[in-house]
C-alpha cells in the first residue's frame, strides 16, 4: 500500500549467562563509527532473563500415578514453553540494538518482558540503575513514561474509535503530563513525525499504513521517553514506505537522544538502522556483535545460515548457501547441549572417533542424507557418492557400513538411529551447553563450541 505524505488516504485505501559471560556482555557494548558513547554506562542491562509459559493441559491430564509413592501416589506434571531462557545483554544510551531470529524464537516475548508487559519468570532488567523486575505494579507505572513500545501492526495498535489527536494524548493523560496544552503538544508531535497538525481530528482508518505507524511514533514520543522497543515496526509496510519510516525514526533518535531495541526478521533493515545486532535462537542469544563485524564475518553457524538467506541483487555474484535441515525444536522440550545442534551444519566431531576434517564433512553429509531419507543414500552408488576416498577407519567406518546396508534395505529409521548414536550423541554439542565466548579480537560474543 503506497503512502501519501500530504493527505491521509481514504478508508478504501490497507544458557544462563554467569559471571564470566556477564563481563563479556558488558565489554561487547561497543560499536565502531556509531553516534552513541561506547564508554557510557548501559541504559538497560539484562541478566539471565527467563520467561516461561505454562503449557500444561487440564489438571486431570497432568496427574501421574506412582504406586511406590506411599500415601500420596499421585503427582501433577507441569510443562513450560521456554520462550526466553537465560538472555543477557546491555544497551547503551543512544544506541540501536537489533534483534533477529526466525519466527517463534522468542524475540517479541523478550521485548514484552523487558517492559514488563508480561512479567519475567526470573532474571534482572536493570533500567538506568533500577531493577524493573523487582518493582510493584504501581512503582512500574510511574516509570513507564521513560519506556515506550511501537507495535508491529500499525492498524491493530490504534483504537479506531479515537481520533489520532486523542491517541497521541492518551499517554499524556495517563501520566498527568502537559495538562495545560495537550492538544498543542499532540499537534506538534504529529508534525515532528512527518504528518500534518491538521490531521489531529482524523481517525486511523483514514491513514495509510506508513502514516498510521507515524501516529504510533508520535504516541510513543508524547511522554518524552528515553527507550523505545520497536517490534517489527515496518514489516507491514511496502519497501518505499519502510524507508521513509526508518529515516524518520533515525531523525527522531538524533533529535531526542532515543535508545532503540529494534526487532525485525528483515536483515537488510537491521543492517540499515542498527549499531549492534543480537541473534536469537530458541529462546537464547547465540551471537552479539557490532553490525559491520557480524555481517562481514558471522561466527555462529546459525548466524551464517541467516545471512546466507539474504537475496543477492546481482545475479553474477555467487555466495555460499548454508543449509539448515530439520524443523525448529519444541521450546517445551529443547534439545540438550547446544540447542542448535539438531540443525547445525557444523556439528563438532566426537573426539573419540579421531576423524579428519574431510572425513567428518563426508560423514555429516551422509548423516543428513539418511535423516532426510534421500534416495541417493540407499542406491548402489551411495558409497561412491558420499565416500569417494573410502570409508573412515575403525568404529566410524563400521557404523557407516552398517548404515549403508540398512538404508539399502529401506530401514531408514534404524540407519538414522545408528548414525545418531555413533556420530551425533557423543558430540560435545549434544552434551554440553556452550558458554558465551569472545572468539577473536572483535567486540562480539558467541555461544558455540567451536569457540569454547
């Protein structure tokens, strides 16, 4: 939907981070060439933040009987969705921190938990020296004017029964601000975000998507905040309108000294607006780095896979594609060790197998083929296709030999189980949670056994 800046459109237009990781997170809060002060104290410090949701069925469905339990042979099991699980990071005053990851990884839940739109299960949210996680509802309400939220859907987040003037004034009324001239303040803010003061009496349906998002920005600015969480603020807009809204947000940041947490699945937008980027997978941060460092030299296999999915506009330019096999695991029962190991193309080889890099690459390729039940892993040429230089020596070669036979017989499940037991389960990626580490001289942290 295209946007007209002069007139509104009509209604017909549409792992826990411990003390060592804590130090690494703080040290990482540096960005090259950005406008904020890298030596300033963090405006927001998040430590070991968790948000779990109860995923249990009814009480009777949770009951379990144990005949050996004595007088009370019943127990009630509870299952939880681990939406955010041990996240730690800092945001500096005036910085824009980008947060990326696949749908369902916990980005929006993290954003809402930071402002306590939903209460955290545990962890600390220290805003300007004060732990928001410990505040009462009344104490939190007094501080909300310094923290605002811009939602993804510009239409759903605006009350259709209110004029845009009333919408912009609503936070001021809630906090008792600008009692003498709220209308004047609202009109001024509408002009600040690129609208017209005469739009004050219009209704949301009379505006385009980009203009409605500008109304959201004006509403967020009405209480003079220091920190704004932007949850996919441009995803519902077309490309030309996205650029206009993003430029407006940057101008507002420069004018008012705002600090942003910017959530998006669009990596090109993240690269355009952010100073640093945090990558999230299945409730955990896996990499945090300066924007340029991350895009030019990603370290975590998941980050590399995300960046390889960005389209290249020049058809003559080729780029390595990092394959991701399998589905995202359940956040109710996340994998042991590194949560990405079930899909990782760079799984660490079991130490006891003593495989060369080339041998391990061929084994991993064969394991993935069997897991996908690829026909070429079961035909007569499978050995030559996957192991042209011969099978590995020792137990590894025996397991591959047996798996080739099982696949040829159509026993895919047995073949996959054998390969998993031999090559996947003994890996450190499966058994141990990787610590947040700084893998090089760059200001970044990565949660991956390749850098532990």
